[in-house]
C-alpha cells in the first residue's frame, strides 16, 4: 500500500515547472510516458495496479520509473516487497508531473476544440475484419473529421507498430507484445463450421468428442490449435483434433473449409459473408466454445493523441452495431 504521497501538507521549496510549448517539446515523449507512469503508480498504490490502469506490463512500468530516476539522478520512491512510498524528492516531482500532464492535456483539448483534428492517422488491421468493420468505421470517422487522412493497412501478418509507424492496430486474440496499451473493442465467438459438401461426405458431428474422428483445420493463433475448447454440461472440455492443414491466418483456413476439406473453428467476425451465402454452416450449436478479445492497441506515446482516441471511440460504436 502506498503511503505519504499527498503533497497537501508538504509545500515544495521551489516550483519545478513553468511550461511553454518549447519546454514541452524539450521534455520528450519518453519522459512524458515516464511521468504518466510515475503518477499512475503513485495514485494506484503499486506497480501492478499501475500496469492495469495504463494497460501495459508491470515490467514496463518498472522500466519507465527506473529510467526517470536515472535521468534525474535521484530516487523518487521507497520500495519494499510489501510497500511503496514517496521520497522527499518524489513528493516535489509528483507535483511537477501533475502540473505538466494537466497542461499537456489542456493543450490537446484546446487545439482540438479550436481547429479540429488534422493530419494523418495510420491504422493496421486484419484483412477480412479490416475490410468490413474497420473500413466502415474509418468512413464514419472521416465524415466527422474531414481534415484527417486515414491510412488503413490490412494484413493478417503481425505488425510492429513502432517499426512501421502505426498509430493504432486492431488485434484479435492473444497479444504478443505486453508493452502495448490496449482498449477493448468487443469480443468474437469461436464457431465450429463446415461446408455442406464436407457434411455430405463425412457426416455431421453431434457432440464435440466426435471431432476427434473428423478432418479438422487448425488455427495456429489459438493457444492450443490441437485441442479445441467446449462447454459441455457446464464443464469445459478440450477435444483433441487433427488434420492436414494449419495456418496462422483465419481467412487462409477458410479456403479449405469452403472447399469441403475439413471442419474449422473460427472467430465469428470472419463468417458473416459465408453464412449469408451459405458456403458454410455452423455445427455443434448447443456446445459453445470460448470467446476472444478484439482490441485496439497502441504505443504508450500515442495514448493521449486526440486522433487515436476519437478513432477508437468510433470503432467501439461499430462493434456494437
């Protein structure tokens, strides 16, 4: 539990920050991210709670604060295995951080209110999901913010946001990079599907356990592609499956599924057209599988960008449609 962090009873002997735009630029994004992390740790009471609040890993919280202390040449926090408290310098620095961050937020809001959003927003998303949900959200966003250019990059390959210069990416399923900040957009249900031609040749399974004797198409993105989870009579079971095709791309897995080459378990966001055109049918409806998160991810440095926050807001509305 954090103690002694209130600055109300400790008037500082000097004012750390009298901000101008030039000083804000001089601070740098790494320093600003560190300041936000430091304030979050103080206000949350622990590094673990700060990581949840910020949507980053505990390791990254520790790294940011260690770098702050190294740059300043002073300790900001007293830390033990069970407690954390502010040092003398930490109390002074906390007040300065709050003032800096408040002025930055005020500047963002002032610029947004006075001139609207401008510039370029670079977004990465999975191919099929991007062609439907994300593209539609981008259209609505551009109607509201005509001075923003949206660059939408669609690929089922994992994209490194920092290396490729993306402001935002949409991810479905387990995240590989715990240093990214996340905002949940919604959930996708895993549905078991097959083509009518497969069912005609091999029959229709009536219970998840029967999948072990069928040809299955496996998605390498799943935590265990060779064991599919189901809820049976209130208990979760895992059914071993095999088959000659496995891929880390759900759209790629759908190709042999549509051709009648096997049964596939797929996020429902990829199946709208297949159900409408009756290329695939859902199997094992009484036995639900798991749900997976659909998330907007961004680098910590992009967290306060008004363009990013506004686009995420539009995306979340589209996920509810």
